[in-house]
């Protein structure tokens, strides 16, 4: 602004109670503090261009602007804002507040105000959009996972967004001033709910109940005390102790935040999962609080938007922490499923895992039976396996089982269900387009299986197996029916092999 313009544009705000006059510089927030109750001022301005007088309203109860004997209506914005005409004027301001606070009286020319409103809407639009996206994100990914932390994070995000929405006075964009008391009560309630949701979420993600159970319990009790004080302010509205309860609420909330901040540093040092991200997230909030409370004149932009930017960064960092937790849970779930469904000795499906995959194949066969698909089931039982265990020991027997499983797995396709029912019994289920493919594959498989051997301490241990085969062109009723039929076919094959071996032995010794 040029020197001539600065000399022409000026505003002075005079407190009627003590006749103290304070110059208001354009775009610079004043540090005038309002006392609880009614505050009256006289505003004298000379403007070369129209402007806007604005201030924050967290504790505002009512406001009036009287000029030239008439009341002037404020603009419909989140903050209190009144349009000031070009030229010189006198106005009487009456501001009634529920608690002492600094409203940061500011005046700007109209173009500056419009630009700030646009920037404000952009920043807060991004913030609320991010919160909504993250809430849907955790709801979707947490739907099938039995972990309360996802719901706690979603609740925390909702409370934070509601707290910022009410703190910034954005309900006034949609509601009339007569709803001021309701909005103030909702704001008080949002403080308590934000502290509670943040405490529960932070305790969970830092694993405080496992590492610091007593501290976690105390933090949750303190958070509930904050919520109780907020509810007291809403329900009872006791002016005599309002300042006291506000002070207790503020200091108790600060104590909770500081405690969690320190604990996050300790947990990060101890290598607790996600604790490092939580520490960085809380550091962002602490930095913004420093500018908001101590370095009030350092940067108007940070002073105005630092809190929201800090919560945005915190939300993103916590989202990363939640995603990393999800990744760990998913990996743990897959590992648990693998351990539950796989045979650790043979590295193929166990009975449970095989049944799951075999039932999928049964369903596929039933759906495509009209297209001529053939379902093949093989029931494999090792011959003379007990003799191998008795003669060479169970370690050798385990090697035999592992070698048989490896052959079966290598010979069959990845889409086939290969498993070990237990002991020396193996099963295979596969879908083929015709019988020719089945017979060729099964014949080759039996030849390789009965040609297997194992070297042990200079001895060659021959491995033999009986394979029962059942083919289904029509879909079987269930898996139990298949297993029963396969078991019978295997015993018939075993009996046939024994009879053939007996005949061979008789001829050789005749």
C-alpha cells in the first residue's frame, strides 16, 4: 500500500468502558480481548474503498452493528463479517460473549476479503473431502476385519472434522444467528467427543493397553472426565463456574495430548509398530498449537490455517499408520490361513485346505456339467509304508511322504486340488475336458509314482502306492460321497496289486 493510501485508509476501535482507542491496521488482527458479558465499542473509519470488518466467534453470544441510527446485518459467512462502505463513518458495536476470548478484529478491503474467503473455502474443502474419503476408506477396508482400531480411527476422523466445522463457525453458512446457542453447545460436545475418540484411537494404535495398561486406563478416565465437563456445560450451563470448567477442560486435554505424545516417542524408540508415524503426526499438531498460542504474530497464514493443515497432515500420517496395520493384519491372516490349510511336512494342502479347494472344483463342475467336463478324483495310499517306518525309522518315513507329495504336486496342474488327508493317504481332484486327457495323465502318474525310490545309508528303498480313480461326468452330491467312492476304488486297486504280487511270487517259486 502506498503512503498516500495508508494515510487515507484508517480505522480506530474505541472501548466505551475505558475509552481506550486502538488503531486497526488493514489485514492485521488486533489483540483486543473481550471480557465475559457485554462489550461495547465505537468504530471510526475512513476508507478509500469499501471493506469488510471481521472477527472470530467461538464464544460469541450476540452481536449488533448500529450505524446512522440503523442496525446493519452481518454477511452470511463462517466468521462475523460486516460490509463497510467507502468514505468516513461511525458505528457502535455491541459484542456479548459467554467467555473471555480474543476475537482478532480485522478489516480488509473487499477484494482481499473475497480472496481470503476463496482460499479459505479451498483449504477447508480439501480438508473435509480428505476426512470423508478417509472415513469411507477405513469403513470399507475394516468391514471384513475384526479389528476395532478401524472403527476408532473412523470415529476420530468424524469428531475432528465436526470439531473444526463447528470451531470455524461454518454452520452459520446455513443457519441463522438464533441457532447460536445450539451451535455453541454442539461445539462444546465436539471437544469432549474429539478428546475421547482421539484417546481411544491413540491408545489402541500405540498398543498402550498391552505395554502400559495402567497408563492407558488413566488416560481414558481423563478423557471421559473431559467429556463429562463438556456435557455439564451443555446440560447445566452454570455461568458461575463456566470459566473454571473451561480451564480444567483445556488443561486436562493438554495433559492427555502431552502424555500420548511422550508415550508415542517411547513406543517408537522401543520399535512398536506405527508408533513413529503417530509421533510425527502429533508433532505436526504441537507445532500448529505453538503458532496458534505463542507465535501469534509470526505468520497470519499459519495462524489462520496452521491448525487445519496440521490436522490434515496428521490424518494422512495416521491413515498411513492404519494402512500399515492393515497390511500386517492381512499378512498375518494369510499366514494363519496357510498354517491352517497346509501340511507343514509335505508342503501341500492338509485335509481342511484340500476340502476347501475340492469343494470349489465341485461347484465349478456342477455349473459346467452340461459342457461335458469330467471330474477326476484320485485316492492314493502308500503300500508297505508301515514296514518302511519300522525298518528305517520315522525320519525316513517322513522323507518318503515328502517325496511322494512332491511328485504328485509336480505332476498335477496348479488349478488341481492336491492334499494329504493324514498318514500315508493323499488325494487329488481335477477337472478335465474329456476322458482321454484323464487316462493319459493318470497312467503316466502311476508309472512315475511306482518308480519312485529313496536312497538311505547305501540302501535303495522302493516306494509303491495304490491309486483309486473315480471319474464323474455328472456332478456328485457332495465331497463325502467322492471320498467314500475313492477310498473303495483304492482298496480294490490295493487288493488287485496284492493278488498280482502273490501270483508272481507263486510262479517264481513253483
